[in-house]
C-alpha cells in the first residue's frame, strides 16, 4: 500500500510540475532571425573584373529583393538578406550576363562568384 501511495504522490508532483512548466513556455520570447548577406565578384569569361555591372538579388518565390552595381573591382554586396534561396543575376552591356544561385543562411555571409558571358 505504501508503494502505491508513493507512486500516486510522484504522479501528482509530475502533473503539477508539467502544468507549471507549460505556463512558462508561453512567456519565453522568440529569438529574432538574424539576416545574412551576399558578397561576390562579377568576372568576364576572360577573368577580368567587371565594373559597373548591374547585380540583382531575387528570392526564389518572392521575386526581386534588391539591386546594386559592381564596384571598380567587380565586387558587390547585399546586406540584411533574410535566410532563404536566391538567384543572383549580373549583366553588363559590354560583357553580357550571368546567373548564380545563393543559399543565404541565418547570420552568415554567402559568397557568389558570377561569371558573365558575351551573348555572341
């Protein structure tokens, strides 16, 4: 009989504890998602950095997110990019266009090397 009352007391303590913990879980705030960023270089098929190329960042489902122009070294950067799958498109009237995938992780830099090809 004594072991039955001990088990019953243990079940009551566990049930009360679980009930109390359930209320605590409602008070825990969700942590904010940290955005990442995309960095890269636009290069011609000859390996020359392409300055002034328009670079577009497009989310796979939501479309165009932002655009920038590459600097004199062909470099570009997109800041504050939410995690997800993106496509990066670059084009230049002199050198042509190129496309590369970018998988942005939370709080991380995603490197992209964009090679653009002349259309002819």
